C-alpha cells in the first residue's frame, strides 16, 4: 500500500521505533526490499536518488514501486526522493507519484535552506506528499575534532527548532556525526547522541539518520572472500543504530550495505562458474543476500511486526 511518508513515521515516532529507508536502482534491489518487509511484517521507505532516477527513468521507478505495492498490499510503503537538490527536482518527483521527497539544501546558509525547504513543503503538502530536510553536514566525527569544528559541522538544536517551526517540514535529518559511503569514521565510531536528544526534545517530529550503513562483519567477509576490497571501511555499529532510535531517530537510511552484499554474491557466481551467463544465476543469490541484510536491519530498528 503506497502511503505518504508521514503516515509511516508518525506511528514510528509515537511508538519509538525506526523504519528502514532502503535505496534501489533496479528491480532486483526493490524486490529484495519488499521480500524482507513481507517476511518481517515491516513498513518501509523505498528511496531513489536523482542518480538512480536518471539511471532507471522516473516513470519506470514509480511504476516498479506501484506494482510491488499492489503485490504486497498489506505493507505500508513510501516512495521517497533521496537528496533532492532543487525545488524542480522535488516537484518532478511529486508529479511522477512519489509520496515523500527530501530537499537537501543543507550546504546553503541557514536562511537559504529554510527558504528553499519552505517552498518545497508548500508545494508538496498541497499534493499530500511529505517532506524531509537536512541541517548540518554529514562528514563524520573524528577523534581529534575540536569543539568549534564539531559545532560548525553538526546540527544546532536551537536552529533545528526554528527551522521545523517555520518550514513546517515533516521530518528532519540532523547531522550528528555520520557520513555517506563505506568510510564513515577514522578511529573509533562516534555519534553525538546528546545533541540528537536535544533536537528531538525541541522539535518533537520524526528524525532521520543518514549515512547509517553498518557494514556488518559477515557482509565485509563475503565481499572480501569474493575478491572485493573495501579496505579500512567503518560503518555505524548496530548498537549505535539502536541508541539513535532511542534518542529519537525514526527513519534510518541504508544503501551501502545493500550494494556490498549484492555485489559479493554476483562476484561469487562469476568466480565459481566462469562459463555462466544466465543473469538469474547471478541475481537470485544476490537478492537473497540483500534481503537478509534488510530483514536483520528491521529487527535492529524495531520495525518488525509493526504493521
């Protein structure tokens, strides 16, 4: 059942659990997400970046999700634009059938971010579509970062309260120390949970954790054993994800883990049978591996059996 993002996150916010937001670029990834959601009886966000939309075509991306939502009508699913870079990009997604959009103007000064977000909120709300925005910059927290540097990078709770009140945004991604990709931290992982709790206290709306892939040991091992190399990559530990949910996070973005798990299985088939060219032989185990990662994440975030 295709629903607005806030319909899913209002319940998660009220009951105190996190909902996974999983990126997709093709049918195989999307199918793996729905299979896991069906297994775990969990609501989901399926999200596409502007790059993924360019790769698939926006009409195809929407049609795929609509088709899967009809196949699994009991699963609440929001189709989300991840990191929309402009009002025009968000409007295009809304017009195409997305039920949730993110306007990412976090790289702009506060006032410009607020203005751009408010424009998107007005447009989207008129169409029943939910909006996410971001404050702060996702750069990771290093061991030697100074207090001044930390405050310059991470979300300001007082600004977050003003931003939410004036923009009327539905959910907010506050920068608390994660970063995108497989290399999130130098030294021990660190997240500013106290800052997160303050933002939640002041805004009271659903909050979003970006850059939340964990790179579990078994996923890393599978990728490495198949011939891959992700070096000294560090993800967000499961315990941190659970602590973040306790602190007020309700939407947890995951992409890198899915790609690594998928490609590891594709590479294994290629290594084991060099004569193989049946795509189904490559993609079937890859989808299964990805579904396992997603189902595990649902348990960790607390969204299992929340339908």
